[in-house]
């Protein structure tokens, strides 16, 4: 009797301790029956780290179309448990079909996993009772594993895991990354203790003393910031290309609560021009922190701190530089809330700029960084992990962009939003920061997360030297082209979108748990067209990759220099002109200990660690079909071309903008 032979190539991940000495058994299940439970055993050592092995499963008849592969791991002799990271299996059938079975997870002793292979399938495409039942059970398990809990009223919901040890092992950081992070943290602590800076309650004696915080952690940009932070053109530049480039908007009419007059600002405008003319030409821009107004500040040593929900008017001058020309530190004008001008004393103008940047720093860290990238990425991730089968095309497309999101967010809620976290020690304090996030979420719109619409709504299409916009829009278009190709391949018409229950469940979960069912936000609660899926998925990939890089990667560069930007200021803002000095500036800044703790945290947040995966890199092979594989190659080629173009442009700039170079963007929120 002729035996049917199935050739199996099994790959163990190239990760520390990924291999195993245990017995590995495989059972193939097809439409015409299943194979015997077969031991995978070659001469020598099997399933070693980073190795692939070829094996054979023989059956007395063809199993028909393969449906599932069962993989089991059982104890070998008396050896201790060694989890196995099984990457993938490629099965060649007697009929010559070659089928990929992705796994990419740790398997424990005594555990059996059932793998689906072949092309990506939507739920309504499953036509065999075994696959339908398998998918149903898989989704029930996923729903029970990935659940939601509240972070606080009016805030996005978060994953229900209380500790990183509870999340699936393959979604945690690799040990090498944790070791890198812990080494950096220890190194920072040792250096600051040796210098006597850590825990110091003394105040800085001179601005120059702050340049001595770290011996080795120096970047070209951080040193530039320390040398140029007082300059108005650099102050304006940061609203375009610093770590919070999403806040200013074109000003065609002044708010009634910001009574800037022609006489006030005429000396700072082009000769012969006026405030009205500059607004008509589109050269005036406004920073308005009104959403912070009325939030009570935190206390420090029993005394309340100060929060300034200020306004800053900026003008693009004839040299194409964005210059601050008027600042009001609170929303309601009064004698004790004067409008500060560049012609005021140096220390008055510096203090006014510092208080604006203090509010902007808190808004950046809590809203634009943590809530709008970290926490929204978590919403997208938990919804996808609980809604999609692993064989679903959208799961395969999205998963690389959620790789370590749950792990980093669980840690961040302790280290940044915990009782001793950076945001808890800001001028707003933890309660104030949560109220700021709550207010922002209540006003957030779908269009504000879609960069082309965001730029247009803020009137920033033509402002010069706006590299975040230039690079970001190119990246949006590249991601959108990639997503469009993949989505249209699996959804040829709107009908397929409407029929896909898992896709509809995903968007419903995002709308409910991320945006709290707020219809006014413009976020979809359901998908009706292919175009809607393409746009939303583009935003979902853009947010944890490009947008996170824009608001995260430059934090040490810009915010480690406390005079430029800090989360806490101590003295009250000036209410009368001419009463301050540079001594006042120094007394307003955080003390030595608080300054270095924040600088150390920003070092950790901006550093690069092992297992870094840049945007467009897909080390896990999940798609079996040639079409999406080709689409990924084209996506990578487009990113590579853009990276070269950005490098060329930056070579001609005094201040290179590197944060949105695709080579510098990580594939998911991982820090």
C-alpha cells in the first residue's frame, strides 16, 4: 500500500531560551481524516534555538484539504520545564501544496495548540463545520482573556491585566529588552547619586549648572536646546517640530479674551504691516490652552502650585521664522493678567514663555503622548485581540503594530501615572492630569487623528519649515496605500465589509471602549464601505507608529533641559511687569532632585533598546498568499525611499528633523 507523506519544516524562534528538549508531537487534521499522533524526532538535537528541522508524517491515505495542525509538547525524561517558542510550520502535502502555519508563541509542557494555516480567512468564508466550531471556541477564549476595565470615569478603557506577568508571554518584552532598560535605569541612578543630585532639595544656582546633570547622555539636539532655549525663533520652531507639534492653529481673528492691540505687536511685525494684515495673509498663529482652564493645581510641600491655561500669539516673519509676539498666561484678561511682549524685560518674557511651555509640557505628556498614542493604541489592540481570529486578514495586518503595547502601558501606568510617577509630580498632579485627559477625550474628533484633516483644520498647509507635517503626510500616504492594497484584496466590495462580523465587532469595541460611544466625535461605530475600513485602519497603524515617534522620540532632546520645558514650576506666574529677575527664573524651576528625576525618565523614554523593530518590518511570517507578501515589499520600498529623501533633506538643515525618518520609527508603541 502506498503511503501518503506530508513534509513538515518546523522553526524555533531565534530568541534566548526558545528551544526545548521535550517531546514534540504533531497531528494533521484534514477533510478526509487525521494522521496518527507523530513524534517529531531526528537524529541529534531537535528544536534548538533559531533552528529549523524537517520531519515527515506518513498516512495510509490522503487527508484531503488540511484544516488544522495539532502540536503537543510533553516531558522528556526528568528534565525541568523549558517553554518552547514555536515560530511556524510549513507543510508540503502529497498533492504538492505548500501551506504556512504561523504560531509565534510560547508552548508549555503538557499544552496542545491547534494551528490554522493557508490564506487569511474571514468568518463567513469558513465552510467546514470543524473550522467553524474551532473559530467559535477560539473567539470565546479570546473574549475571556482580553477584557476591559475602567481607568477612571470619562477616560478610555484599558486592558484588565493587573501585572505584566498576566499577559500572554509572547506579548511581553523579551528578557534582553528588559535587561537593557534596567541597565539604563541603574546607570542613571548611579551617576545621579555619585554627583549628589538625586534627592537634592537645593535649587539651581545657575542655568549653566544644569548642563552637568549627565556625563555621557548627550545628543546634538539636547545640547542645541540648552544653548538656544531663550531665543524666540527657536521657541516658535518647537511648536512645529518639537515634541508637541499638534497644538497651534492659524489665527484669522483674535479670541475676545485675548485683547492684543495693534500698538502692542506692531514693533514685532514686518515694517509697514499690521496685526490685521498679518491675519489676512495667514501669517498669524495661536496657541490656546483653554481646555486646562479651571483645573485645580496640585500641592507641593503643603502649598498649591500654579497652572496657567495661557494663550500665545505667533507670527511668521519675512525670514519664514515663527516668532512669539504676545503671551497671556490665563484665560480671562485683567490687570493681574497682563499681556507679555518681547519688549518686556528679559526675565518677564522668559517667565511668560516658560509658563506657556509648562502647560504645554503637561498637555503633551498626558494628552498627546500617553492618551492619544499609548492608550488609544491599547484600545485598538485589545479590541483586535478579542475580536479577530488569528486567521483573519485584519489580525495579520494589525498585530505587528500592537506587539508590546499591553506590556509598556501596564508599566507606564505605574511609572508615569503612579503615585510617584512623573505626571503625579507635575503642576497639575494626578487628579488634574486625569481631568485634562477627560476633557480632551470628550472633545476628541476622528478627523483630529487623521493627519491630512488635522493639518487642514488647523490651517497649517503652507506654514514654512514644518517638517512634522511634510514627513507625516508622506508617511500617512505610504501607509494608506499599503492598507488600501491589503484591504481591497480581502474586501473586493462593500458587501464583504458589511458581512464580516469580526470586523464589525472590532470597530464596535473601539467605539465603545475607546471613545465611550460619543457619536459627536465622528468615530465610526460600524463599517459600511471598504473606503471606511481603509481610512480607519490607516489611522490605527499611523497612531502607534508615526504619531508616537513624533511625540515620544524627542522628549530627552527638548524636555530634559528644564528651562525649556518642564512638568512643574514652583513660583506663581508674574502678574505685574518689571518685578522679576533671572533669580526669579531660577527659583521658579524645579529643585535639583526633581529636575534630574524627570531628565532620567526622559532618557529612558527616548532611548533605543534591543529587539527594536522599525516601521514596515515584519519578522513574523503570517500571510501565506503571495499578494500581501508583495504588498509588504512595496510598502518597505516606499519607506526606504522616504528615509533616503529625509536623510538628504536633513543634511542641508541646521536642525535636522529625524523623528519621522522611517528607520527611526518603531513598528508599535514599545517604550
